[in-house]
C-alpha cells in the first residue's frame, strides 16, 4: 500500500525539520503518527496484524536501548524509529536502523577526517570505555561543551 511508503517519509521528514529548528522532536507529533499507523493498520488489515505493529514498535527500543542507557543515543531518536517501525514492520525497521547507522558512520568519519581529530576521538572512546569498567558508572558519552572540532579534549 502506498500509504506505508509515503507516510513514514513524511513522519521522518517533519521530525527532522523539528529537530533542526528546535533540537527536539515534539512528542505530540510522534503520538499522532503512531496513532495514524495503528488506526490505518486496523482499518486496512485486520486485528491479527497488530502483532506486526507491536513488533515494529518494540524492535528499535529493544535493539537501541543499550545506546540510550549510555547516553549515546537520545530517546527522541528511538521514539521516532519506533513510530516508523510501527508503520513499516520489524524486518524493514532493522534495515532502516542499519542504513541509518551506516550513513551516520560515513558522515562522522568524514567530519573527523576533515577536522583531523580521528585519533583524538578514538582515544576518547577508549577512555570512556575504560572509565566505565573501572567505576561502573554510566556517564553521558557526549557532554555539552565538548569540543567537536580540532580542540584538545578535556583530561580528567
């Protein structure tokens, strides 16, 4: 059905615009989208397809939850992927997550290479992992005021 190709793109596009403008995606928008997804699935399919809807909704939470716990990924990202997962189903949302991470990795690598901070960022990641295993404390991976360009990282 064409709706399940167009509406996820509209939902994600509007969320991206909100994120660019306000640095936050409105929960009301996400709730609206998930309700449209639910009612459309019930109306066009049947009640037995609710299992697919629920799985699509839960897969991003289950897979990306660990990244949220370590503050490497925001709750808004997971909520948006859950909404899209409810529309496109669990298999396609896995593909969507994979491609999103791949594209994000390419963009990040390009930014790090162009800024000359590849080694610096790898050292920061290793320090972060080491600190977690030493203290057992989950600290946010990215802290506000953290340098993004060719500035020295704060040493603890």
